[in-house]
């Protein structure tokens, strides 16, 4: 049977297709729980191939070790359904298998091919877009959507979702004007498209438009910060960042408590945003009270070391900030080991993850020159381990702070010059400038 956009799903159960469309919609706008929705269909229709696929891809979108058993459970169902799957579904299964085996690059390649053949498969586009994000692949963040767009028309349900993704890709490619226009167009189509909201937030972050950013986020809060919005924490993170860079740390902490970390979640994506905000404050010697403690404890309890380099960096920040020397040493060993392995994370870790994790650890021990030595060669290649420019700014901030603290004044000033030139309206950059001058 055909889904909303005409992809063929291997089932004769109309209700399954209907539920699939609503689970996908929930995933598109990060509202509610797409897994719980699709489970309703799978209960009635246990051989619903695309249902198992959607379930696996939603888990994969979290990009952490804890979801691997769930993904493998979906794969074992899908293996038994091979003969009743169509070509598009088999390509998804191949991509899911590649992810589960650690071949994330292979997965992205499979999704590239799948989307070339089935450009209206919105699930493939979205999981592909998120995978590109986890690899900092800015060209494909934009290119994947541009390649599919001609197969869509403005009246298609989900067209705005494509524009939201395209806007983020354009922003990561540095086309800020285009990105803002595309993102605002997506918001006109669906004001609740929190990914499009986020793309425009990124434009404002990159252009140092903090005051405008705060107004843009706060005035539209009802559209992206709903109770059941699974992405609200990250849009709150951007809002907190604007406030922090404006020098309003108290407001940033209020937002931290209310939106970034309203409860002690064990989801790595949420943990890393919390760590990233607190680390920015740590670099500025700001008092954040007890906020690091529960976070760092959860990092220590989680079994995620060495799974994904970008998460490892944030875990190390929490250990350094709380003086967890033993956890830091164990993480370092795990990351060193991950670097010798196979698969995409091993490559990310070898090339940028390990030197950055070492640099953060060295920073924690007051070895600032060592930290600078480690960060300088990788600061422009850090996209390899994923995240956005705004997230990876933490690497540049750590480098500048290490240079300042290590007495490498000329280097610090030079790096700050670069920063003030790129973001001339960002008050934080000018505060750094004043410190270097002093
Ligand atoms: Fe972001």
C-alpha cells in the first residue's frame, strides 16, 4: 500500500500505513513519541516491514550505544521479513545494518542511493540529514535535500520539513542569507517546524545577532517549546547561548534549569547540550552551583565511552569540571582504544576525537600549553566528529582560554582577532579581546 507521499509500504493493512504516516510526522516535528506510535501498528501488524524500519531509524537518530539492542531487535524482525520487503525497504535495512555494525559512512552512502531512487521517502531524507549532522558533513546536509527537492511540490505534506532541513544545510555551508530565507519560508508553511526554527537560530548565532536571536526564540516559544517537543531542549540551548554571550549568565542558568536540563535525562544529546553550556561557563569561571554533579555522575554511569567521539568530548568536560580524575583516565583509555578500532567512529576518534579529548583533559590539569598544542592542528577539522559550527565553537573557546591561561598572549590575541572579525557584534568576543589586552 502507498503512504502519504506515494512510497510503497509492504503491508495490506491500511491502519498500519495510517499509523506509519502519523509516527513519521511526529518524528518530523519532534513531537510526542514516534516509537510509541509505531508500536501500536506493530502490535496489530507484527510483520509490518516499514514499521520496524521506522522504529529502528528513530532509535538510530539518537546516535548512542544504549539504542543498539533496540536496533538489533528490529533487525532480527526485518531479517525474517526479507522476502516480503520491497527494494526501498531492503535498502533501509542495509543502512540500518551498516549503522549497527559501526559503518556509519557506509550507512550514509546507502541512504544517498536510496534517496536518489526514492526522493519522496521522507524518513530516508530525515535520517540521512541527521546522519550528515553527526558527521559534520555540511555539503551533504544541503546536498541531500537539494537532490530530492525536484521530486516534491509545494502542496506535498512534508514539503516544509524539507525546507527546514535545507535551511540548516545552507546555514552550515555559510549561506546565511539563503538559509534564513528558506528557514522562514518553512516556518510560514508550518510554524511548529522546530528544525526550521533551529536553522534560523543558527544563522543568528553565526552572525552574532544575539539580541535578535533572543527575541526570535522568545516570541515564538509556543511553537517550539511545547511539553511534548523532544527537540525543545536544544532550541533552549541556543537561547541560553545568546544570553550567555550577551553577558547575562543568570538568565542562561535560568534557561538551563527550565529548558536545557529540566530533569536528569540520560539521553546523550541532552547531556551534551547541558555539558556544552556549563563548559562555556566553566571557561569563564562562572559559578554554576551543583549543576555539573548529577550530569557528570550520569556520564560516569552510562556505558557510552568510545562509542561516539563527539559525546566523549562532552563527557570529558564534565569529568574535568567535577575533578573526576579516575573517570577521566578511564574515558581516555576507552577513547584511545576506540581510535585503534574499525568503523567510522574509530576514524573520527583518530583524526579529531582523541586529540580533543586529550586537550580537555590536559586543560583540567592546568597543562594549558599542551592543550593548545593538541587543539591547534584540529580546530578546523573538528567537523569530522560531527555537530554544528555553533556546537564546535566550544573547541575554539577552549583553545583561546588555554592560550590566555597559558600566557600565550600573542596567539590568544590572534585567535580573538579572528573571532571579532567574524562576529563583530558578539559581546563575548569583545570581552575576550579586553582580557587579552589586559
Ligand atoms: Fe543547533
